[in-house]
């Protein structure tokens, strides 16, 4: 992600703070009575923004910095509206793990030291394997998402103690909806445990591993794609051979960051009759988190059954 314009952020911050002058903690309704201001929440992506809405309900105002399903999160650049929202936020939800460092930069530039910052990777307890790299895509890990939901509830309760019970109830209801997703992973594991799959990026790996599947993609391939680097001819050939040799039962494809090499992988899979399961990093339009993940698991199970 590009955040090379610190001067630009400083200018955005000055403008944002000027707009904030005179903002209070309540607003007047039509009958002249003062009503509490909703808790201002900023999430780095609409994934965490949706979860915050499920827990906060009508007691929160949520801004998702990245909400366009066609936008590559790795190429995000700051804009004035998001800088303004972060300078006002009471609760900030970031993924962490190097995925959305722009949040910390913008918070610092906006001099918002009072916001409660929830770092999903930190909450997860996940660490890099020995000799490997951390897979930061923890929103595909349902136990982590449950922990994040609890942390959001706690942060909202601190910002708005009067509605703490409602936040706790909503978080419990949200977590209950994660149970069928984990049950579906268990069903896939029972039916297809040990089956090989290929990926273009590590985005869905937590779901793949929880479903008992084995990622057979050369690490150099998915790492190069994630970093936006070229794949060497040798590694590309090894990856394409997974499909021609029928060594995998599906290709799980991040359609949000496609390029020439991933398109070759997709074409090779289709030519070999290997199902392609598209996934994304942010919520598709018209989906909530649970509905999105349900669709992902349904697509994966369907592909494996072919």
C-alpha cells in the first residue's frame, strides 16, 4: 500500500480538524430534545465494518475505508473523507499484520490518540510459522472473527456504557451465526479431508486448512502474486502442472487481484476440468459477512464434490 505522501496527510488532517470544530456529543431532534450521538466507528475494510454494524446496530455510525469490491486493498491511498472519519473515531478496527498500515499512519497524522484500536491479527494470537510468513487474512478464520466480535462489543460498551447490554447481546447473536460456518468446514473435512487444492494467494488459507484440505501450490507462486511480483518460469510451470496432472480438485482464486499469471492458472484449471472457486478480500455488494462466508463454503463444497 502506498502511503508516501505524509505532507498530503498533514494537509488533510488540518482540513479535517477544522471541520470538526464545534462538534458536540449530542444532537437536537425535531421536538427539541437532545439525543445521544452514535459511536463513531472506522473499519479498514467493509468486512470489519459489517461486523461492527451487526454488533452496534443503530447505536453506531460506521465508516469502512475500503468498501469497493473492485478495489485492491493493497493499492489504497488516503483521501480526505476517510482521514476526517479517522480523526473523529471512537473505535477503530484494523486487520493488522501489515495488511492495512495506512490506518495507523492516518490515526497518527490525525492526532487521534483517544480512539480504541482493535487489531484483528493481534486479537487472533496468530503468529508466523517457523521460517515462514504470517498469513494476515484472519477474517477467513472464524474463531478469530468471534474474538474480534467480543472485542468490538467491549470497545463499544466503553464508548457508550448505557448500551453495553445491547452490544453484548448483538455480539452473542452474531457469534451464534458463525457456528454453522464452522460446522460446514467440519463437514467438508469429513468428506474431503486430505484432498489437494491450489490457490492464487493465501487469502482463503485459514478456511481451506479448517476444512481439512491441503494447499499444493508452490509457496513461491502465491507469495509472488500477493506481493505483485513476477512468477519465475519454473514456478509457473510447477503450478500449472497441478492442473494438467490432476493433482488438485479445485483452484481457489482471488478475483480481486488478478493478473497475467493468475489468469494462466485459471485457464489451465478450466482446460483440465478443475473447478474454479472465486473469493475476494472484501464484501461483495449486497452481502453481509455471514452470507458471504456461507456462499464461499457452499462454492468450495460444490467444487470438491464434482
